[in-house]
C-alpha cells in the first residue's frame, strides 16, 4: 500500500533532518504548562515535591521523550496502526465493567499488577487516529454522502455508550465533541450537524431519565449552586471562593487559604485552576490561558501547513483535544458548566491523562514532520 509519493526520495530524510523539522516552540510551550503544574502541586502539598510534584515532573519528562521519539517515526506506520489502536481501546472499554476497579461508585480504571490506567483516556487519541485513517481512505467527494457518514458516527457513538455505562459522563462528552469536530473538519456538511442538534434536543427527556442520580444532582446544583452548598455544590462553591479571593494579583505563592487549609476538594487534579487563581490571581489565570491559546494556535498552524490529509486531521484532532480539555475544565471550576471531572491538560496531576495528551501530540508531531513534504499518491483499500 502506497500512501506517499517518492518525490524528493533521492535526499535521505535522516533523524537529524527530522529533529530540525520538529516544531520546538510547541514543545517549549508544553514545558511551560508542565512547569506551572509542578509549581502548583508543590504549593498544594505544603511546600513539598511529594507526593505529587515530583511524579508529575518525571511523568512529563518521559512523555516529552515519547513525543520526540514518535515524531521520528514515519507517518505511514501510524496510519497502519490507527485501526488496531482503536480496536484495542474499544476492547479495553468493553472490559471495564468486568475487570474494572470501582471507586466513588464508578468503574473507570483497570489494574494490571502495579499499573493502573483509564481506558477512556486511551480511546481519545485512538478515536482521532481512526477517524483520520477513515477520511484518508475516503475520497473527498464522498464525505457528504449519508452512507459514508454512518460508519464514523458509529465509531464515535460506541465508545460514548460504553463510557456512559461506567458511568463517566465527562469522557463521554469529550468523545462526542472530539468525534463530531473531526467529522466537521473532514468536510461533513453542516446540515447533518443541524439535524443531530434537533434530535438531541428532542431526546433531552430520555437523556435526563437515563442519568444517574448523582449526575442529575450535579446539573441541578449547576443551575442553583446554593441548593446543596455542603453536598453536591461544595466543590464549585469552594472553587468560586478561591478564585474570588485571589483578586487581580493573587494572595501569593503558597499563601492561598483555600488550598493550604484543604477547603478545595481535588485541588491537585480537577480543581487545580482554582488554586492558581487564588495564589496568582486573575493575572496568573490570564497567563495560563494565553499559554494554552498559543499552543492550540501553533498546532492549528501545523495542521494548515501539512499536505497529507491524515496529518492534517491528527494534528487538528490533537489541538481540538487540548481545547476541549481546557475549555471544559476552566468552565467547570468557574461554574459555567456542571462538574464532570475533566483535568487541566499538563497541569493537573494524573499520569493517564498526561500520557494520552502527549501521545496525541507525538502523533501530531509525526504528522507535521512527515506530512509537509510527501503527498498521498493513492487512496488504497479501506483496511
């Protein structure tokens, strides 16, 4: 199967040449974000690198090495592995109800010896890769035909349904948003999305009845935070207090009372942005948002410069993943959306989420390194 032409094949594409083509400003920005995470985790642990800051830093350094290593691998390798990666991730999601470890009333993790991981995180980059592979095969004049919309839609909805059973509403929302975004970027007509929006609105009563009690409670508290300030509304109430007390310039490093006195729950994971806002104020949050905006903008430019369709979609998919994570997390801690348990990328503590995002970035970087010069010469078979 041939994906690329042999244009310029007389010039060897050495490892050194590949390293020079890596988009280093993107990697530098990820280092800045990870450093913000390390500093904040050091603060919330009372001025200690244990138990979170040191592990966070080591995980990031390993993940950064993985990104660089993936960037050196030819793009056709990732193309061939896209469907198998999706199949493995889907199988793991299906096995969670059987072999998963239950925590806080939900089964989301699988443990193998000392290793524990969340299959829903692995699915996020596998879904992007599989959809990009599908649209690499599909001629652009067929993208809008309904029979060619059903399969990618099914590829998105199956992991959504499996994740809802765990239950994990946050990851299911990410799958749906990410999958629909990839389909839109691939050229699926807007009319399909309009019809889907109408059907989703009509199905709201059914969706509401299918939610678990705690999920409905979170939505009710989102609409009226004061109805249960010591229960379901405790997280968002304390988060808003932390953000508001930070003011413009913040209380100072390790001076946040909400974090140091443990008022903010999950302060090292989902609500770490509240701690940044308390200690560094609105100015610190603006710097954080600017760093994310720069990262996403640079990745968007990477996708624009790539000539290969697969490369364009995996880069755009990785950028979309970062955007969804950042938007949902910041909206969650400020009370603009219900609490759904989405970490802040590269800043929150958590190995699976960081590894998943960095592997997705590695795939995108490979697309950037190898996708600008060679063009796809034929479509090849679907598989």
